[in-house]
């Protein structure tokens, strides 16, 4: 019986991936080891999954603990999806990473990938999550790690270059984007083939086909009438290819879309908080958050579009699985730096995960990727070397920040945000990595 540890199981990924494990016949006899610092959420998730085991009469074993050291020994796979310092997208420090830069003229939306918010999220998250990998080196050195925590590229870069643990970073933007494009031009998704490569949240749909038919002419035609995803369609018009992740995300990674109120209006970049208020809270969130009258949802074994369990299944059964993963470049895309993290087609089987050679990107796309890679490189260097000045430089070379703020104001903003998060960044001075606390 294989053992799959999920650290940060109280997040949405914990439920989704646990049900995916149970839904795959080859993985049903696994032990799912749930770890989360939030006792209440951990207990609720455990009860929910035990109900699924009982409902479907499965051989799956469910164990849980708030202490990862109890769960990691003999693990075969470790999945990470954590928030460090507070909730991932609400409250402090998330609000500080948006509001303090906004005072100086930097308008961010999601603030979890690059930019000032993405850099500071990495500064507080990277050392803590990296400690999981140190623990794996001690407790389960042969385990394979699958990460869903953002900022994905920076974390994958850190874990791969500064630990011995085999790992891959996972995101759902490639499958989400390609499904959206197929729907846009009314082509069945199971008839589409595509090649996507670049960096996380800025990978490019290089080819999009049905059989021998190039579907890009139909996408370009649809772009002239659609009123959705204005940033990504603008990028396709000007740079030639469609990009993964949403317009809201991509507007942060570039200098073209968020510098003025007029641009924000032109590209329909409504503040994220208003979007969140418009979302209907599903039964799962209401129940997990303890809202009055919320009942435990009924577990259903329906596979999600997440890659993690398909990768594990490929390793267990030695049946190759092709997916887009975040790995170190090492020449996969020759016109991006060799020592950066790329998101490229990968194959999983019993030997692990191997990246497929892509070749050079169109030069204009590689140039856009390199502008983001520079931020990532400096941020990773800041964490590995405990170098505050490298962290400042990561913020200063960010495309949106550089287009929005003078250098003296950049320094003042950086210092103010550092002071606001000082307790989360003390490890820069004393080297003591804090434990995750329950929000």
C-alpha cells in the first residue's frame, strides 16, 4: 500500500486530490495522510473522506495529523498546497502585499506570481515550504513531491536547486486555457491537440490543432467578437500567441495594462475583491468554515482536471502520462536561461518526470518570459542567500512595478512592506524558519 501525504490538506486541493486518488482504481488501496495546522478543518476533511471510503466501500486508509513529522516517514508521494502567514487570498499579509504597493501607484490583482506581492509571498513562503523538503530528505528521501503552492516558478526553482528531492510544480492553467479555447471555437476538447510552453502563468499556446487543421485562424476570428479575456486576446494580436492564465493574472506580469485607471477600464480589470463577492459560496466552503446550517456535502468520486493523481498513477503503473509541468529548463527551451523554471510538456512514468525538448520560443515570447524570469531569479537568490538587497532588486526589475514607480519610491515602498511583514521575515536575520500557524 503506497502512502500519499498531503501537506495543507485543509485547502481546496486536499479534498479534490483525495477524491481523485479514490476515483483511480490503481490508487484506491493507498494510505492518504492528511496534514494541516488547522485542527478544525483537518478534522472535518478527515470525516468527509472517511464517509467517501464507507460510501464506496474502498480499501483506502485515511490518517491525519497536525504534525508532518508523524506522517512523512515512508511516504511515497508528498503533495504541498499551503499558505504561510495567513490565508492565501484574504487578510494579512495578503492585503499588505496589495495595499502598500497600491499607495505608491502599483495596482495588483492576484499578487501571487511575480510583482511586489509575488516576491513578498515567496519571501515568507519559500523558507517554510522548503523545510518540508528538508524533512523529506530525512524521513522519505525517495519520495516524489508535487507542489501546488504559489509562487510556483520560484518555489520549484528553490526546491530543485537547493534540495535532493525529486519534484514537479503543478498548475491547472494549461488545461483550463486550452479547454476555454476549444469551447470558444466550438470544437470538442477531446479532438484537440496542442503544444504549450513557457513559464508558469505565462506559457504560450504555440500550436492548437484538430487533426491536421490549424485552429489558430478560428481563434483569431473569434477574438474580434468576444468581450471576454481582453488582455489575453490583446497579447495574441500583438505578440502572435495566446497565453495561459487569466487576463487578471497576466495584466500583472506586463507593463501594458494596469498603469492607469483608463487602462484598467479599457481591459475590464475589475478589482478582485468585487469578483470574490459575486461568487456563490458552495456547500463545501460553507461547511468547512462552520457557517450556520451548513451540512456535510455528499462525496462523489468524479475525477477533477488536476494532474497530480494521474502523475502518481503513471509512476505506479508505468503507463506514461503526458502533461505540462514546472521543472528546471536545462536546455528544454534554448532561448530561456538554462537555470530557470519552465512550464513545458513532461512525461511521467515509473522513472519519474522527464521534460520534453520544446526548442526555441518565438523571440518576442521568450523576451516577455525573460522579463519575469529575472524577477524570479533575484527572489530565489534572496531566499537562498538571505539577501534583503536581492529581494529589493527583484521588486525593482518587475515589469509592472518598474513602469509605475520611481526608484526612490520603490525603495520606500519596499521598506514599508518589509516592516509590515517583519515578523514573517525574521529568518533573514537569525536563520530560524518559523512554523506555519493556523490562520
